[in-house]
């Protein structure tokens, strides 16, 4: 990978994250870049790693996914060097985000993860997001990793019911 191509890939990712205006999973970023043929998967991962090391993007890692957001220094870099990004590339990113808006919302609106607190104690957490804002976060202490994985899976399946029940119980008479 040449320094010029690395710079282009960095600008593509920064512009993508800036336009998305919400945390983006690695899979969506990679899908766009691979679909448009800009580079290969390994180069994408190297670019994401360098942007993270340079603090231009932030990463939120779960057991299943990595979610990226643009940091303030990344926005500043984009303001200074964004004019080096071809207009056609910006248009492709904008069109991709618009075309895949519903799929992106579905992919990014529910996040789950778990952590081991101590042996035989895990904390499973499920979050619901809307337009980048956290609507609900629920954590449940369980006794095994298998239970934690199951709680995360079920939260993804039943998040609407969980939200509706809690809202009904806590806010409505």
C-alpha cells in the first residue's frame, strides 16, 4: 500500500464516519469499501488500525463487533484534507448511506456485550440506540458465560418487547 493510497483510504473512512453521524460497525465500513472496489480487506483493517492509533477514530469493541466513530481530531483532519477526496467518492459514500439507511439502523440500533466480573459471574448488557442516542441500557448479572451469551442473544430478539414493558411499567399509569 502506497502512502497516497493509505491517505485516500483514511479520508474515505473519515468521510464515511462523519456522514454516518453514528457508530459504524467494521462490517458496514468494509462492505462499502469492498463493494466499490477501493481496496482489499487487509488494507481496510490496517487503515482502521492506523486511524485508531492516531486517535482520529474511536473504537468501541464488543465480543461480536467493533464500532467506529470519528473523533474530533478526525473531523479536523477531514476539514483540512477533505478536498483531496474525489467528488465521485463522496457521492458514492452518500448514496451508499442513503440506500442502506434501514439496514444500517437495524445493525447499529441494538448492541449487546458481556464481561466477566469474577469467576462464575458475568454482566450481560443490552443497549437500544436511536439516531446515535442511547434510549435504554439494561444489565443483568448471570453465573456463566453461556448465560451471558444467551441473554445477549435474547435481548437482540426481544428488545422491542423489553423496551415496551419497561416503558409501560415505569412511565405509564
